[in-house]
């Protein structure tokens, strides 16, 4: 299923309260025959109706089926694989959506009216804009009227491509079948920033080829003003394509790396600077583990000014290129500005610059994490798969909260270290079992069906949408009422979405402006005596969260700071009707405080 989020409305025709437009491609129930099959369909949701208690029900949808399923099956593909899986859904302009589908391994694109969901104009080829196979990765974004896409451009997925099309500028692509540019990439995110479009992905490393198929996380960028090279070099290809490594690792005598990028957010404020948050995991043949790392955008930009990297012999090591061998203007620079200001167009760049950039797209630096270490690392539990970040939580809008989805269907709500409310270590605020077998059943294996494949915050509606392969559910961002009239429990929860009100007890804080409450974590407030269970004030209740079950801890103190990484276990108790209580334990590997 593909959800388009229009302000606080997900591809809705109703008036929206927000201004930003964000569209999320979630392949919900991709292989399961259900009443709301997203394959061959695009659904529209009215979030204002959901707030009225009507449930998560589409108010409008379009149907787009492949007309070539029979031939697809004859060619040896399974029937389930031959449906039209909509993998691209991005706003072309304020009135039009671009949708692209796999169409029985013959991808095509269409434009639709945002409010009407009616087709406009003729079909376009989806090659290099949409994958052939629904299991292949892809990203797409419009920037200054052009579509920037990254996916596999052929049936065998051997031609990975970063491509520009559908705009006023000429179509451009990355070098074909060149492992120095792209080597079996898995694309995760695309972002427009300044003069560039950035692509975030993981790929099989060329630097460590002697160690086998080692994956590295990357960020690549291209200039929006790139017009391609000359007929002698890089004609109709990027002249500005550069890439470098994202370093998410635990420092020490033996650095421990989380090399495999799984998910990435858009820009979020972190300590007063714009940052991207990502979920990273270890290599498949390593100790299972997950980490959350943040990267400042200006650190990424600075790293792109670093030295180039090369392998001078077939069996040689990859080493930095000496500055005296780099031609001028600096390869990869945007023509017409900065160091390449004397060249009006990339087509005017010297041949030696074009030849150099074709052979040297990889840079030597690795982008360091914003805090020089992960914000959070997890071991001895299901791997993390997705994340969403609220950078404006709390009564003053200055607290960051992480929501982390995992392979086993749980969602972790975490306060990262540092900041106005955080201590030297991350704090687990809640662990929520969001998966509901009754609503999320389908053809997929139970373990795969529980995997969280998408998270989307609706801060105005005070909800988190969680996507599985068989359903989408939503959870409230907080459950402050469980603390009841116990001020100690409310404040000790350290939840920035909860605050103590003198007459209403523990209440939800929905955005900045809660000046009449004491925020959770303020231990200096006067203690109320109306608490149960002594110190924690545990309240009974069902703990319902949309269609899943919620687990939480009424009092979660931060683990003590350590000079070296250590394990600290936090207990999160699920509250259910009846005498039984399930306690789940989460192992969090804490890194030294910031």
C-alpha cells in the first residue's frame, strides 16, 4: 500500500491542516489476497475522519491493473509477482501525482489528480524510474521540476541507475555496468538539499572486495544544474556524481561497525543543527545488532570536499589520491558556481576533469556520526527496521523522541542521550507490541508479516502510523492517563509527551505551549500522595493501542554512565485485563555519554 501524507492527511481529498507534502511508498500486504489489496491500487485516507473514531478506512482509491499478467506467467513468473505493484508515488506539482508500477515486469508511469485520483495524460515508460520487480529497491523525488530516481533499469537488475528525467533539463544517468559507481545497491532515501540531490543506499563494497561481499552504507549526490558531459566523455551521464561512506560505529580499541543502512529520516533538528537519523544493522554474517546514528547535513557537505579514493592496481589497496593529481576545477563540482564558476555548463568542463570523475566517483572520507558514536545500540533482540523522529516534542518543542520499529512487530519509544531532557544514556520510554495477528494476517510467513516496514508521525493528530505487510495501524504518541493521580509516576516516567496538571492529573502534551503543566522528568515538583504500589504508582488498565497491545514502564530511570560500553536491561511491563502480566526485557548496549 502507498500512503501519501499531505500535511496531516495521507493522500486525502479533504482539506489538510499542514503545508508539507510527504508521500510514503509502503508495500502493505504486497502478496496477500485481502479486501484492501494495495497491489493494483492506490488508497486515499482522510485523517480527520480517523480522528473522529471511524478507524483507518480509505475514503477513496484508484485501480490500476496490469494487462499483461498472462504473458508474464508464461515467461515463468509466479502469478503473485505479475501484479502491478505501485512503487513510485510522488507529487509532480501541487495538483498532480506521478505513480509508477511494476506492471508485470514492464514498468509504466501515469499521472493522477491529487484530489480526484483520476488519470491525466498518457502513460510513460517506467524504465529507470520504477523497478521491474516489486522486491527491488527504489527511491524517487521531484526537484525543480525534474524527477530524480534510483533503481534497477533492467529485468535482471544488473543495471543499477541514478537517473533524471521528465523535466526541463536533459535526461542523465549514472555510468552503466560500472561497479565503481554502483555495485548492487539497495536504495533507501532521496533528499533535495541546496544545489544537490542526495541518494542514500547500501551496496557491496569495492574497497573491501578481498574480504568477500561486505556491505557499506553510502551517500551519493549530483548537481541539479548538471547538463552532462561532452561527446568525448560522459555524454548524457552525470558529471557531478560522487559518493562516500556513512560511518555508524562504536569507537574503541577495536571499532565495531553497523554497516548496513535500513532506514533514514528527513532533516530533523538535533542540538540546534539539521541532522538525518538512520537505522543501521550489522553484516549478515556478524553478531546481530542494530544502531541509530545521526548525521549532520553540514558534516555530509563537508565530507564531499575530501580527497578522492582509488585503486591503482588490480590487487592493490584503495588509497587517497594526492592533490597534485586532481585536475582543476575540482571534479564533481557544480558548473557555473563556486570553483567551477568559469564554466557556464558542465558540457564546457575540460576533458581531463570529466575523465577523472568517471574513474574516481568514490571519496576517501567517511561521514562521522553527529555524536561521534551511535545514539543507541541494541543487541540480543530483533533487529530494527524503521524509525521516525519527533524533534519538537515536549511543552517547549525542544525535545527529541525516537520511534523505532523492529522485525518482531514491536515499536520502541526512546529518549536519546543529551539534549534538554535527556541524560548521558538513552532512555527506553515504552515498548509497544504493535502487531495484531487478527488484523494483519496474510500469505506471508508469520515472521515476515510481523516486520515493521514503515513508520509515519502525525504530530498534530498525536499518533504514529505503523505499517506491516498485512495492515496499517496507528498508536497514540503517549498514554499519560495510565499514571492517573500519581504525580510521582507521571513525572518519573520522563516522557516528554506527559505533564502534570494541578487539577487534571497526568495529561498529554500535544506540542509546544503546555505552560500550565510540569513536564515529565521534573523531579523537583511537590509529591502527591495519591499513588498506588508505593514508589511507582502503577495503574491498572487495558493498555489498548489502536489494534495492538502496548507495553510500558511507569518508572524508567536512566542506566548509570560508564566509561566503556556496558549492558543495561530495562523491564517494560505490559498491562492487560486479568491477573496475568507479561514482562519483556530489552537489552540496550549503552555507549559512553556525550
